[in-house]
C-alpha cells in the first residue's frame, strides 16, 4: 500500500505528490491525464514569478518535477469509487484497486460548455472560460459573457474594467445573479445585458472569433454581435461523480468539503484544488492547496501510524 495516494495530475495533484514524496513516504499518483486543465490552456500570465508560459509547457514541467521524486505515477486510469476499510481503497474503472493509508483527492473540475457550433473550434482562439485568466488578452476589445448567474455577472463587472465593451447574454428572462451584482453591472456604462437570448453559434474567420449569433426568444428573431471574445460562464462542474457512493462530504454542487488542512469528512482522506469548495479556482491556488493537503495527510499519518 501507499502512504499517500494522490488522485489527479493537475497543479493540485502534482504539488501534493511532491510535498508527500519529499517526506520520504511511499507516494503514488493516479490520473486520467497528467496536467489536467492546464493542458487545455494556451497563454498563462498569472503563474506568479513566471510572466508568461503556455499550458503544455507548464504541464510538462509539473510532470518532470514529480518524476524527480520517485512518485509511482499511473496515468490513463479513472478512479471509480473510494471506500475506507482498514486502508483506503481506491477502485479504478479498469477494475483494479489501489490501497493507501491516506489519499489526496485532486480531480479538478471542468467548465460546462454551451455545445453550439464554433465553440470547440475557437476554444483558446476567442472562446474563453476564465475571466481572471484570459480577460487581459481582450484589452480594448468587445466581448460577450454567456450566462447571467453570479459567475457571469461577476465576469462582466471584472471584464468591464479591462475590455472596451461587454454584452451579457442570458437565456432566461431574468438574471439569476445576486441583486447587488446586477445593480453594479447595470451601473457600468460599457456593459449591456440581454435576456431571453439563446446563443446559437460562435463565429470566426477561421483563425479567431469575430462574433456570435443568438435568437431573441421573445420575437424569434436571429441576431448577430461583432465580438473578439466570448466568455462562457454557465457553470464549473467538479470531477467528483466517482465519489457519489462514498462517504466523502460534498456540497450540493458536488464540491468536496475541506477544512483548513485539506481534510475531508473521512479520516485520512484529503482534497485540494478545483474539485473542492475553495472559492477561487486558479493554478497557484490549486498548487498551494495541494501542498496543504499533502502536509495534512503527513500529519495524519504520523499521528495514526502504529505499525
Ligand atoms: P485539474 O487541472 O482539473 O486536474 C485534475 C486532474 O484530475 C487531471 O489530471 C485529471 O485527468 C484528473 N482526473 C479527473 N477525474 C479523474 C478520475 N475520476 N480519476 C482519475 N483522475 C481524474 N488558471 C490560472 O491560474 N491561470 C490561467 O491562465 C488559467 N487558464 C485557464 C484556461 C482554461 C481554458 C481552463 C480550462 C482553466 C484555466 N485555469 C487557469 C484554471 C486552472 O487550470 C485550474 O484552476 C487548475 O488546473 C486546477 O487544478 P487542479 O489540479 O485542481 O485540477
């Protein structure tokens, strides 16, 4: 069995594995794909101390750093269930089971996609999901935010300070965001809000986004907007479906509940990064959380090991 088994190979998982392995304890890392969301990112300008890098490059450095520590890395495997008996048992979709004295869950999250033509084609070429990450790339330009919930309206307020103009498109007839956010957004001169708008297509010139098409659900009319960027803000889904039959405590959104040491509701099971209730989902934040969870697991091990 492992002392610490990390589930996930994104920034949180990589940091957890390095911190655990540096304690000289038997560390394993199982992930579907090393690098996580970072692999889907092009420019990264907020990884502190590195003014600019690109996702695949950062992912390769993460993997190389983990490999320097003799961590047992298993990729191409999906976790399917977790149970705590004498040991913590992580069942994989392949049918195999991994045993460990402690576990760090770092399976991340994924942005909910619109599923309209052009979205996949123009991802990272005008279609964006993270205003903290990609907002500055659209300085001085017109952008749209799809989604009028809290994350959409927060994104609109945030982007309004950076870009030239923001149009918010909400499918329903009212915004679902908190009143205070809606009032703030409506007070900004360069933010327009359109409700009853069903986005039907993201269009571009073959290289990058130059607009979008939507249907006015009231009149049935098709309309077009000229834009340089589209921020899709219709939800971030944690990759925690495999825990639904486990006893790991989660909030209604499926985010794993953790304390300040990364501990979950199950003794010996820790969690970090975008899969948790952490309010801000970013690379540096995930890495810090991964380190915290690994140190939490180490503390747990030195207090519980009697063998
Ligand atoms: P993830 O990176 O999501 O990694 C999850 C890991 O778990 C992966 O290895 C995955 O394969 C694995 N996994 C998932 N489910 C299972 C399972 N059942 N079994 C086994 N393994 C599993 N943040 C920034 O700070 N700056 C940016 O510029 C930036 N740009 C972004 C651009 C895009 C397009 C996206 C999508 C995100 C961006 N982010 C950015 C956010 C950042 O990527 C995330 O906050 C960060 O990657 C979260 O790290 P994580 O380790 O928690 O999860």
